[in-house]
C-alpha cells in the first residue's frame, strides 16, 4: 500500500495533471500540494474532499485506502 503522499501524487499523475493545473482548478496552492505529495505535512479533510471532488473519485480512492 502506498503512503498518503504517494497516493495523492499517483492520482494527480493518473489524471494527467500538473501541480499548477490542480492549483488553478481547486485554489489549493501548488506549494501545499507538493508538501502533501512529499509527505512533509498532512492535508486536512476539507482539502482532501476538494481534491476527491476535483478528480471525480471517493476519499478512499484518493488516499488509496483498502477497506475491509
């Protein structure tokens, strides 16, 4: 299983998006996005919800959680 940063990065790359494209569409700074993807800090749930909506996926899919 990927860590949360790797999962966020993989999802962005799977969608073919750059950090700047995600920033423009969501209003989340590319600096924050980069720090999350590198595992420097954890995003709060509000930002995760915003990213999941942007990508058209669930929160579980966003962070690659394996549910029982």
